C-alpha cells in the first residue's frame, strides 16, 4: 500500500481533525507542509485547482476535503472505528453541526482583530470577494452568542460524565467538534466563552490526548514524484448510478459549494455514492484521480 500523505499546515483546524483521525487509528503518515496563503503551486499541481487545507494523497489518488479524507481512512483501517457505536448518520450529522462554529470563530477573529495578519486577510478576501470584511466587526456580538449556544449544546451533551460526545469511545463527531472549539483559545473574546465551562475543556484535553499517530516530514517535490510513479487505484465498491445528463467518461468540472475552494476540471470516473472522482493529467505528477465528497460538491458537464 502507498504511504498516507497529508498536505497541511500546522495552524489549520480542519487539518487538526485529520491529524487526530490518524492518531485515533494509530497510523504512520507523511506530512507535507503547504503555504497558508496562495500561491500553492505544488498543492495545485496535485489537486488541479482545489486550494483548501488539508488534502490527502495516496499514490496517484488525491482526496480533497476532510470528509473524503475521513472516508478514506475508515476504509483503509476500519478499527478503531470513526463510528464506534455504529450510528454513522448521527456521527456525520453531529460533525456537520459542530463545524458551524468554525466560520463563527473566523468571523469573530476578523471582526475583533489580533489573530490573523494582513497577508492572511488579503488572501481570504480574494477567496470570498462577495463578503464585505469591513463589516465583520458589526456581527461579532451575534457570532459570540451563536458560539455560546453551540458550546452550551456540547456542555449539556457531556454533562452526564461521558468521556466523548457519543459515549466511552471517541468518534469522528469528537474530532469534528474539537477543532473549531479548540480554535476559540486563539482570542480572549472567545476564550472567555470557554472559561465558565466544566465538561468541554476536560473533553478537549481527552481529544487532544489522542495524538497524531506516527508522523514524518516529506518534501512537496517528493510527494509529486510519488504520484508520478504511481497509478490511480481501481474503484472500491459499487459505482453510483448517474442521473440523465451525466455519464462516466464525461468531461466535467467539480464545483465546490464552499466559496473560493477552487474549481477542478477532468473526466468523470466511476465512484461510490458518497464520493465524486475525476481523472486528470498533471504536468509534473502524471495521471491522477481526484476525489471529493458528494456532499457540498457538484459535477457539471463541460463537453
Ligand atoms: N470543507 C473543508 C473545509 C476546509 C477548510 O476550510 N480549511 C481551511 C483551513 S482550516 C482552508 O482551507 N483555508 C483556506 C486555505 O487553507 O487555503 C474540509 O472539510 O476540508
């Protein structure tokens, strides 16, 4: 099997979710550091245009978005499971809700200042040109109240003394809820929301203790060489039937519903129902298959 490669940067909360999943499963992995802001030429060489963080690589297969990374990790190593009590739909649903805190926190940091530097803010403005960043300050109180409501929900979920959100064992829900709430320690205004809580801080310490597995660094150019020397893996499982108007083999673009993630063009290849896969050729990395989660991404025919 190819080594698991994570393209990420240290401060990325979403990358922390994946690092913890690697820790939960006790996996060895290679770490490629990517820039926090554009340009990201080595990453884009692999993804074909997707710029968000993190991205996972397994040979010539590239996984964009943490939801695709999580499905991959669960498939590669089913135990310990990201869904220890079953209840997959509950875990995914809880994860999605918990991650609403991420953009709330980002908005508070932009509005209150003191967390992000100018270069970072300029880059994110280009990513979201429809957003008026100068108005972020106006919504800080509202976002703090929304964060307090989310934290209250977590505090009550943990109030019966359970170790993790859904019981004795950590699940994907814990990893998804941990990263945006741990991010709240970055500013006094959001740290203040954590201070009165009893259960959430202790739970965060338990999640942090899961660790990151066995990590070793790799240069981006070596990750690209690994992709070039590999071939995309054959599909695992059954290909999803396609509706009229779309066929495997079509030229498509993958359109992320999250603003500014970047559009990727390629040829639609068979994939299971929870995943989109497109084949593309990269100059430096050769033939690649890029994977996206089905949710939050659309395929649109171009040819
Ligand atoms: N839905 C994406 C969200 C990832 C995301 O927004 N990551 C942030 C960093 S924590 C990001 O990509 N920021 C812009 C960048 O790194 O270029 C996922 O689950 O992977």
